[in-house]
C-alpha cells in the first residue's frame, strides 16, 4: 500500500485534514559546458528558471554536465557558477560524457570531490527523489556494474512503500535516430531494469541523453525523456517544468530563444 492511501485513511479516522502534494520542479539536462556556446545558453536558461512564475522546489540536472572535459577547471568553474546562480537548490547526477571509460577511476574521484556523489536520495514534500548513475547498465564493461546494482536494489526496496521519482541519464529504451533503431542497453539489462522499477512501484522515471522530447512506458512506469540545453544537430535548447500533484506528473517544455 502506498503511503498517501495510508495517510488518507488515518486522517479520515482521526478527523484530521490532509494537505495535497502540489509542487513544481525543473529538469535541465545535457549542458555540455565549455563547448560551443553551451555555457552562455546555460547561464541564460538559469536566469529564465529564476524568473519562472511558479514556486520551483528544486532543479535536477540529469547528466552530461560536461563535454568530455571534467578535468578542465574552467568547465568545473562554469558548473559552480550555474549552481550558485540558481535560486532553487540544484541536484546533479553524472552522464556518459562526464565519466569516460578512459581514465574512469580518476574521473569518478574528481566528480565526487568537485561535483557530488554518483548516487543520492533527496526528499521533498513526502516524495523521494532517487538520483542514480545508470551508465554502467548500458556500458557493462565499466567496473562498477555490481556496485550500482546493489545500491539501486537496496534503495528502491527500502522505499517501496513510498512515492519515488527516479532520475538518471541514459534511457533504457532503444534509441531511434538516422531512421534506425539502436539498442543502447543490453536486452537482459533492460528487462532487469524494468522489472526492478515495477516491482518497487516507482512512480516515474526522468532522463535526458537523447536530446529529444520522448515519452515511453517501462511496464507500468512512465519514462519521461527531456530535450537538452546543448544545441546539437540544430535542435533548440530547452528545459522542463514539471508539476507533481497528488501522485500525478505533468510537464511543460520551455524553449530558449537567442
């Protein structure tokens, strides 16, 4: 039984009032800082977020903060500036362009020291936000596949009776581009992931990576894929404003105009 149902029954039996969950948050993704004009665009989007006519509870960056350049201190300073400039708190997780297979161990250490943990759990208005580094599930040659499995299995099992939104970078669904379907995650890992999410009743999964606006289902769990800030392939930079209301998640995409 999900906790909101229990709370509702408890309140009705005891004559207490129930405040509905109703909040906004923002997703940004794939900033690829210090490459092309992406830092400039990111800074202007931060200003746009700060001026939204909603009370934004938090901002989640779903990875590819950097463009293969985490070792570049100028790029790290760009991140610090972005984080400091945002009015709402910023939560970040790494993507495939943040932690490269080459020099992986050193990059993981630098990310943890400069940016934050690979995985984390935040709590907002009775909702748990699980930020997860999922890249080893797509690239199973990376050394920490089993470590990541243990972390996410333990975390979701512990939160099974809670409301959970899960954020990660690379969607587990096939990637369709150039008129072809590309299998990104191994099929066995895709099934493992979908089964895990459904068994633990995750409410929704929110990702980036594709640089496109997509929506899928993993069993009964909705998957939201946001377009990016980085303007690769001639695409318009954008970010998402989500509205969470009584267990339902909707969004609006905000487009950036230079």
